[in-house]
C-alpha cells in the first residue's frame, strides 16, 4: 500500500473514531435533529445585517457551534456575523451582545432565467447578474471561447459533476477546469509526470464569495490575451501549466445568481440529503468537508449551519472530484505526520480564493499552534504575497480563526504541494468590502491588486519552497 493510500485510510479511520467518540460525549445545545432551521435569509425586499461581536476571536468555536453565520472578517479580536433582524436577539441570548456594523438593504429582485445547462447557447457568454457578475453558464461559455480562440494555449477539462447533476436533478452542472500553457507534447494531460510545473487557481468554493469567480475570469483572460505581447506572461506560459477552476461550487452559485440584483447568500453546496433547511441554509460547507483533520475546528454538526462539515470526510461529490483532479496532476511528495516536510524540490503551487478577510493564509488551518514542516518557506512566500496585496499573512488562526477540512490543508497534507488561501478583501476603505461588492470594484480595485500577486505565485510554482 502506498504512503498516500495508507494516509487516506488512516485519515478515514481516525475521522470515524472521532465521530464515534463525539456521539458519546455530552453535547452543548440541541442536536441537529432538534435544530429548527433559521428562516431563509434572503427574500425580495428583505434587509440583512452584519453584526459586530466584540472580543469574539477567542470564542469562534462557540459561535460556530451555536449555528451563527460567522463571516470571513476579523478586526483585532472582533468577529462579524451575517443575519436577519432577529439574529441580534439570538446573539444576545447566546451570550454574544452585538452591534450592527452594516445594513445590507435588498435591491430589486431580478433573477436570471433557468434552463437545461447541458448545452451552451449563443447568449451565455454575456449572461450576468448584479451589475456584471457572470453566471455559471457565462463562466463555462468563457472557458469554451478561450479554448476555441487559443487552441495552442488552452484546453477545457470536465472533471466531475455537481451534486444536483450527480442525482439527475434539474439545474445541475458539470465541473469544469481550464489548462493554459504554450502547448507542447504532454502538456495539459492528467498525469503526475508533467514536463512543466503546475500552478492551480480556484474560485467560488463558497458560492456567495462572488469576487473570487470574477478574479478567476480576469486571470484567464490575462494569460490567454497577453501571450506573445507581455514578456512576463509569455515566459510563464512557455514554462508553466496554469490550471483554473473558476467555480468549484456551481450548484451553490446557481442559487446565488437566482437572486439577480439581490444575490442569495448561499455559501454551501445544495446537498439536501442531511436535511432541507431552506435557502440559503441547505447544504454542506465544501471548505469544511475535505478529509484533512476533518472536524477538528471551525465546524458545526448542525446541518443548517453555514459551516456544516457534512456526515463524513469527503462526503461531497464536488470535493471528491476536485481531489481526484489534484491527485491526477501532482505526485505525492509528503509523508505522514503534521510536522513532516515536503522535499525542498517539490514543484507546484495551489491557491484557493475566498473573501473577504483581506489576508493570505497557509497550512495548517486546523490549528494555529501546529506548524507544517515547510512552515518557514510557506511564511516567506506568504509574506511576499501579502506585501503585494497589503494583507497580513499567517495560519488561519493567526489572522482569522482556526478552520479544519479546507482544500488548501488537504492539498498540502496529501500531496505536499505549497498551498494558500487568499482572502480577497478591501482593507483600505474603498467601499468594496463584503461578499457582494459593486461590480465596478472588480476592475477598479480588486483585479489591479490581485494580478501581480497571482503572477508572482505562478512564477514560483517551479520551486515554491526554495525562496527567490
């Protein structure tokens, strides 16, 4: 049995053992079967609130356990919670007096049309919502168009199916990626023996974090449109494979885009097998479901929670498909043990985009008191990326809060690949913070910040642990 398979088996066994122990322990508060789902947060004309919970950074686990929607934002020791008008009373009753930090009044309701998503239509490329954000149909049409326009530079890959599609439900989607490089023999193949190092960018695993999908769209255009025109891009495309998954959670994004000018704040996928909690509370948090230190921190066992980890590690088809894609692209270079380092010559770099904490985060995310064997190198490059972006860099619990079961921890844990989360946010008071910044923020603010950081990260994919 390979090291990879032994580690996977051990992870699954440990997770099962932990789950069994948890069932025997006294539980704080009502159990999932007894939880009354919060009412759907978004309806036409409804107002949402961002509540500031003073000094709650050390109480994040209790907030998660109580079922609150804790946002990817932290200021000093203060955390932030998204909720309806009644959430203020629920916070106070749970021992978290909160103040209103922001009011998010609902703009007019204007949902895009739904249809069979198995075939691209001529207008798909221009299908947008909320002022210009691209729908799933548009994102996928964009991948196809880039590949058609640049057959020597791009190739689209279908790597799985969303939960809806896997269940034969309407409005389900294929899972799509694009590989960009100056194509030579062997390039863009799903083989761990690739001749070029690989940089991987992923957006919208949390569906409501709509900035991340737009950054992915612009990164694709930047690469394909500047080959042969920009020296840095040309050299990068000649020497590196650049993989992009613009939307890792298309079912969730479909829920978001159905809000039209009033996007629905769906975070999770839409898997209702563990309970139908209404919109936007049904589903599993894909960034708590990956089978690396699953269930250790930053999670809830309540199916209606925003951070519901799912019934078991890697229970969700979207994550299984992603992980199969990763293992088909990157060889396993790391042994078992939290402190075991990947070799210094390990190639490849992975970034998952989130919003909106304005931070660069690297493993381990499950515990900020446990460090990887590559901690110094990860901190060095993370600090460089943070310097470009103007963001702090650190493990999740150092700059936000501990959270287990994330994609970046899994990629590093299972494969040894240098992995980062970039929390794309406005820490300069430009009026572009939150999950739903106005669309003009993307071109005017976020993309100019992100472009040089992504370029540096991609350039470092050949030797991320060796400085530079």
